[in-house]
């Protein structure tokens, strides 16, 4: 393996993006809306396509706006269909995002001459190329700044509204009675997820987003029962996944005789491995730990029954 | 634009190439409509989402294995077998996470979806660099490639779709029991675990063949949209299943036909949009649970309640004016009536307008109102029903006379003729021999009743 400053930047960008996702992801997981990240990340496609067709360029700001609007609309449509149509929330989500994705595919096909708007590039991103696009002479990749900015924004919102978010996640009815609209918190969370997703798109691709919204929070949930610790552990898991994922992308394929592979896919995989470790060895929840403990209890019990004379 | 003959030719399957595509897509629609209906009832619609993403590593690995054995790596049966195996691995992971941790369904699904998809993307990237084999086209599993289909592909897809439909029809009773009350099913001795696995197996089969024709993201729509649309049309199960299969089949048939006529449109996307349009129509207009019919019914009921409140208020006013004598239909000032209930001026105006349309009011000078003959009769009837119901509540339901007005208010509007006769039969003859019995409690709004 040949580690360069490029690789360091890739890990930094990946880690910034991963933590930016993991923070709102904790609340998605607690509110039973884990699949929303997947839905939003597919549903932003028509927003990107429309922004592209209107402006005729891949300028960042219109694309960003288009995608963010499409993301919020996904949450809104899902809510409407679920409430007014009395439809199961998961089904409503599935209908909305597949329909928007289909519209996006058709719009992109209309602009087929422009190769850069390939749906594949939207879904996988190219985290490997981020160090090439730097800001001025500083040598800092643009993607690091964008994802860092989103991370700071998410962190600030969560710190400022920590009490409200906690109440909204565990007892929306109580939040409503105390005067913090749980509806408002819901849409704020959805906007955060949409903006985070979109910011990550251009730089690192959506697969990291989907994985980081769910897997680190789920890992943290296996290790703690306190919300503040959950946020911290999820962030740590996210950083670790970015690092391990990039190392794995460089090394694992060589074991099978291939060259390196996509870092985004491997970051998702690394997060999966970390989750599996927590699942097996978590002090409170781990299945291996529980198994050993139950065996110990059996031996203790049997020694109690026949006390030594 | 295509001519009319082209359209007819495609829709009636006269062209050999489009015939394969259209038939297989329609069959896929029928099968996924049936299987998806069970998923919807089990509140697991997004299972298809997780499952379809989980098939991707299998596609890449199967490709690599087939290349290693010296093939081109793109034989459809091999790729579908790989997809099935990794789909099953995904489902098992989901079930194990759900049963051994306190994480919920949605987290388990999201975990499998993202991790498997990540591995899939990574391994696709790896196998694309395999020497001596072109993996170009494997991505079509993500977006679908309906238009290019050879006869052997068609046979696989059509037969898997047909078998899945058949199995779901044969097991329909067991699956419905599982969807509605799995605990009861287990207590009755049904093999619920086996049934659950059979259902997920069917979902896997449908998803995997859907990969080929509509792609792994849009096959999710095939599993979710038709059953959700069908649910708006009926409260009963068998009709819902049939309708779901029909909607799925029609989406496949129309979508594939449209995209055959306009080759620049991606087939999978067109199919999804046809299904989404059918869903939208169902959600808005389906008579049983659609939005507009429901709003119309609610508006109708609201008008009925308003009318009955207005008539009873008017009758009680007349009763008060008559004192001990027989109630007669005379004119009274508009303001007096308005003050009897908490009507806003705007609402009161609308109620009067409706009453005039229904001929319950006569033409009178401004500021005064007078009920028409039919209006007076209706008012007496409404008041009578209200008091019958109040008396019944006091006698049989032990409700205090001071509270009975409000309780009766909520139910009286839906008293049918039969229920009124039943009330008459039950209540003491003397209380109802008169056309309109006196109110069993002091009437609020009467000056002397609220000291």
C-alpha cells in the first residue's frame, strides 16, 4: 500500500461527511425513519435534472437548491400520502421515491448528450477524485470545506435544539404539549437530512450517505442507552469507518488479485463490520456476551445447588 | 410520433420483439402485485427495497465466478442465481438482527440495504477490471434494460413470474392469516416461520426477475405501488389481491408498450410512472377510500348535521313562544334563532341559504324567518328524534339529564327509521304518544333555564 497526502485527504473528506450524516441519522433511527435517507437520496435525482435543464450547466448552487427542494418534497409527499390516504408510512415512502427517481431518469435521458449527468455518477460519487479539486492555493479540497460546513451546521443545530430534539424523538406528544411543535422538528430534521445528502452527493456519492445515516447510529444504539453518548459513539464509528473503509479499498482487492476498488462502497462495508463487532461484543446487548453470561450463570447456579461440604 | 397502426400493433402484441417484452413485464406486474399485497398487509413494504439492493453483490460475484470458469460472465441464469443467493443472505441478516437485538425493522432493513449495496458497488468496481471479460452492462441491473431481451431470458422471467403467482394463489389463505394475526396463526398450529420464509422467498424471486426488466430501484415500485393503489378500492381481501394483480399487470403492459413506441424513454421509468398514475387516480377517486369521495361524504354529513341543528333550534324557539298552547308555525326574528347556538354569522348565513334551497324556509321580510310547511314537519320530526334518544339515554344508560343533550347531539343525526321505531317500542307509551314529547331536561338558551 502506498499512502500519500491524497489518501489522507480522502479519509478526511470521508470522515467529515460520515459524521455530518451520523448526527441527524441518530434521530432518524430513534424516530423509526431509517429508510428516509435511502428514499431522499434516490428522490433528489429529478431536482438535479431540473436544475441542470434550467441552467444548462453543472453549477453547484442551482443543483444544490434543486436537490434540496426535491429532498424536502419527498418528506412532505410521504407525510401527505401517509396521512390523507391512510397508507402505511413505509409504503408511502416507497411510492414517492420510486416515482421521483423514475421522473429523474426520464429527465436525464432527455439531456442524454451531456454525459456528466450520468445517474451512476450521482449514486456512487467519486471520493477518490476529491483531492484534485482544491480551493485556491490552500491545497484544501473543496469537498472538505463543503462537508465540513454541513457538519458544523448540523452540529450547531443539534446542540442548540438538543432538548427539543430529544423530546421529539422519544415523546412527540409531550413536545407538542410543551409548545415545541414536533411537526416543525420533523421537517427541520428532514431538511437537515436532505441538505446533508445533497452536499455529500457531489463529492462522495450517495452510498456513503445512506450507510452513514443508519449504520453508525445503529451501532451506537447497541452500545449505550443515553442520547448524548449515542451521538458521540456514532460520530466515532463514522470516523473509524471512513478510515478503515479507505484502507480496505486499497488493500482488500489485492488479496483476490484485483486492483483497488471504490472507497465509498468499502466505507459502507467497514461500517457494517463495526456494527457486527458491536452486535457480538457489546457489554449490554452483544449476543456473544449474553451467551457467555448465560453459561456462567448456569455454572454458578449448579455450584449453589451442591455446596461444598 | 408513432402512427395509430404502430400503437395498435404494439398494444395487441403483433410485433415479435415487443411481444416478449410486454408479456414478460405484464406477468412480472401480476406476480409482484400479488406478492406485494402480502408485504403491504404485513407492513413490510420496504423489505423489497432492502432486498433489491442486497442482490447487487451476488450479481458481481456470480459474474466473477463465471468469468473464472471461462464463460463470458453474462449468462442470465447464473447472474440471477447469484442475485437470489445474496438476496437470501440479506433477508437472513435482517431477520437475525431483528430477533437478537432491540433494533427495529427499519434499522435492520436500512443496515442490510446500505452495507450490501456498498459491498455490491465495491465488488462491481473490482470485477470491471477483470482481464478478458467485459463487465459493461452489469450496471443495467441497477436501471433495467427491458428493450433487450432474448427468448431464453423471456422463458426464465415468464416462468418464474407465473410460478410465483400460482404459489401465492395456492397459499392465499395461509398468507392472509399470517398477515393479520401471526400469533393466532402460530397458536392454531400453522407453521408461521415456514410461511414467513415462503413469502420472503416469493418476494426474492419477483425482485430478482424484476432486476432484469426494470432494474433494482424501480422493481421496488412494482412491489409497493399496485397493492397500495388497490387498497383504496376495497375493504375486502380477495378483491384487493385481484385488483393489485390487475393494476400491476396493466402497469407492466402499458408501460412496456409506451416505451416500445418511444424508444428514447427508459422502460423501467415509464412502467413506474404508469403505476404511479394509477395510484394517484386510486388515491383521489376510488369510491371506497379515495380522498374526494371521502370529502364529499364528510361534507354531506356536515350539511345534514347543520340542517338538523337549525330545524331543532327553530322548533324549540316556536315551542317556547307557544308556551302551554299547541306549537304553531309562526314567524320569528332571525337574531333570536342565531343566538340559540354558537353559530358564526357567516356559518348561519350559509345554513339559511341551504335551508331556503331545500324549501324549509318561506319567503319573509328581511330580519324575520318562517318555516315552510315541510320545514315545520321536518323540524318536529328532528326534535322528536332528539328527545326520544335523550329519554332513552336517561332511562337505560343512566346519563344525567343535565348532560344528555350533548350526548344525544352526537348520535341523533345518524338515527335511521328502524332505530327510531325501536326507541318508540322501548320507551314508555305515555312519553311518546304525543307527536313531539316535551324535552326531558330544561333547554339551554331559554332565558329561565340558565339563571
